[in-house]
C-alpha cells in the first residue's frame, strides 16, 4: 500500500506540475495542472492543494527551426521574463471521480527596442490573475481493482478571467510615451472561453518503476479578442490586410510521456514533452495575430515526499524549437509574392518548483 500511495502521489505531481506551456513569445497559456491521480483509499474524498511556481527567460529567436543568432549579436533580441504561480485545488468525490480548479497569478515583463521606436531598450509589464479553469475527471476502470494501470478522461472549461487588453506605456519619442496593449506574449489572458479535453494514463511496471502519459487540448472557438497589436497607435495597412492588427484567440495542446523511478521518499522523473500552439484552430477561425509554433523538451524532475506533503522541482529543457508560419504570414505571402515568416523568442529551459499538500 505504501508503494501504491507513493506511486499515486507521483501521478498527482507529474500531471499537476507540468501543464506548463511553451516558453517565450509563442503565447501558450499556463492553465494549471491536469487533475489526475490514482483513486485509492488514501486519497478518495479528500482535498489536494497544489502550488506551482514557474519562471523562465526567453531571448533566443527562431524562424522555423533556424535560430536567429544575429539578434543577440546586434542586441535587438526581445527578452521576456515570465513568472506564474498556479494555485490548483482537487476535490476527490470518490475513488473514480474528481473535480479540479486552477487559478494562475502572473507577473511578466518584456524588454525590447522595436516596440519603443528604437530609442533604447525599455520594459513593459503585466500583473494579475490569468484565465481560471475548471475540470471534471473520471477513471475508466475501477481504481480498486485496476491498480496495474488505468486511463483517466477529463473535460473542462477555461474562462476569460485574465485581462487580454492589459496596458502599459511605450516610448514614441525621447519625451513622449503612449499607452497601449502590451504584447500578446505577456497578456494575462487570451480573451476566449475555451473547452479542455484531457487523457491521462499510467502503468506500474514494477514497485519502483512507473510509466505515464498525458494529452491535453484547449479549444478556443473565438477567433479574435479585439485587442490591438499597434501598441496604442494606428495599425499599419499591411497589418489590416493580413488580419494581424488584432490578437487571435488560439488553440493549444500538449502531449507528454515518461517514467517515474521510486526510491524511498524520492521520485525521479524523466520524460519528453511536446507543446504546441497550432496555426489553425479545431473549431472556429484562425485569423488574427498569433505566433504559432511548438517546443519539444526533455523533462527531468525530482520529488520528495514527507507524509502529506510532496515538494518537487522540474526543469524542462528545450530540444527542438519551431516558430511555424502563421495565417497572417501566409496571407502576406499570397498578397506580395514574397515568402513571409515571422519569428518568436524561446527560452532554453523553465524552472518549476512547488508543493502538493493533501488536506
């Protein structure tokens, strides 16, 4: 039973910690962890609190998979510092059913030259509550009888509680500033009500080794949120023509797989993660400004269990970064006959530190 409980906690940690989306200008939102856990007598009908702290610094620019190293050489790179504290609460209704709510609190900054008329490197900021998500989960099989492995399905809703029109000042001249919406990458929300679909699974290979897999998809039917990309100014004619004058409300998805290695109070995790903001949405239109792309990361982690508290640290490290061609890019290519492909800044890694507390 002790090994089963430890394995169960590892599943809770793996799924709650790592709904941590792609790092940088590819504006994939943190929408909390997947509410997956093993249904056994130790966790049934109990509350579980997860507090995760995420930080990353993005500064390396990519067009497709090609890194634009000259940006750092010339000092023109965009630098994002993004911190999110996700507060997630799970309520186990019974060994098979649970409900989950997540509230992200974000503190972001963005440093650039081009957004400030190239007068110098200045920062814009955003701070506040992000998009809150609610979800319901159910295991396919009886958790008391099926302890070797199981599959959990989840269905949720993401509410547009985060400000998708957060404003700050941009330098226009040496003595003039203009108030306007900050870049999409540091907006607190995407402005859409979304539907989330999840599939989580685990397989206990032995008492000390456990395999896991997660899949998450956020569908945002709304096409654009109306927030201007002109930083308080007037959108260019080219932006109006290709639809990038307002911000898009994109879908996003994540797929993960890996293994947990249980050693007394420690759980060592090793996995791979694919996070993506797609070019086209599953439902609804795909116009508006977005930086689509994906990042594949190696995902090591360690967890230490102390009675009802588990403390963890995960550091996903980027392996592949790809900024794909957006719909406005494709429209401009068709209008001008010149291939257009925007860039995006990515981080090398993200740091996730937090705790899971069984109340």
